[in-house]
């Protein structure tokens, strides 16, 4: 409520005082409500340096595309050194430590070579390398950016967030990939990747059995 005893109103004619008070009251109604206390933010998990780990061979898994809702079934295959493999929609795939599928095609050895230095995972660690395949070369950087507690249909996990940036040497192609790796589980639970040509996708784990 506004009082007619506000300073400066006493000397105004009654009609002008009423008009001014009405304007002040209308303006007060438009003011946003006072903000309450900000919700408490959950601190990132304090994860210890994590050595390489992979799910057991034969683990059944289901993944969901976050953009289309499509679900895909897969089976974890054999692990050789730091190279993991799986069957996805009836096709065989392999990757360096859940992070770099292209690296296996480029001939990265089972110990990962320079890439292997990213383990044990720890925030701030990074590796830079060049991979070559089919007459082309790409420059990659993989960095452990942060830790994050994420919830996906498969459960809630404390994860390391890894950022991979790839650039074509002598070309314009560029891509970024983020991977949420759960060290206790020994597998990725979420990932997303995009390139500057407009392609990209996001996936989350639905179940591991």
C-alpha cells in the first residue's frame, strides 16, 4: 500500500494526488516478486585418479538417442590392452578406451601409445596426437575437463568428462566430442559429438546387464 502522506504529495490538488497514487500502485504491481534464495548446487564428485577399466565381455547394453528416442542394443566384446570392442546393431566396433573409435582404424596400438598417457584419468590431464588414415591426417586433443554426477536411465554415476577436439590437417573439418566415463562401471554412460558440417548425435545408456 502507498500512503497519501508520501513526501511531496501534500501540496498537490486532491485529484492529482489520487492519480499519482494510482500510477505508483500500478507500477508496484508490475514489479517482479522478490527472488528467494538460490537453490544449492551439488558440488562435483571428488574422484580419485582412475586407471583403465572395461565392462566384462558379454555384458548386454541398451542405448538411447537423445534426439530421436531410438533405442539400440549392443553387447560388449573382448578388450585388448586399452582397446575395447562391442557389437552394435549387428556390426562390430572398437575404440581406444571408449574415447576414440577413429584411433583404432588409424592403427593406434593396444597400449594406446601417446594416448595411453591419459590414464589414470585425472582432471587436467590431456594428450595431443596426430592420426592418419586413408591418406588424410587429423590432429586430436583429448582432455579430462571435469567430474560430474550424471543421471541416465541406467542409473546415477560419478563420471569424468572428457573433451576430444579433432581438426583435419590442411582442411576445414572440425569436430568436438564429449564423453562421460564412469570409472566404477568401466564404461561410458553418455556421449555427444558434433562437427562443423552440421552432423551430430547424443546418446545415453539405458541399461547394462
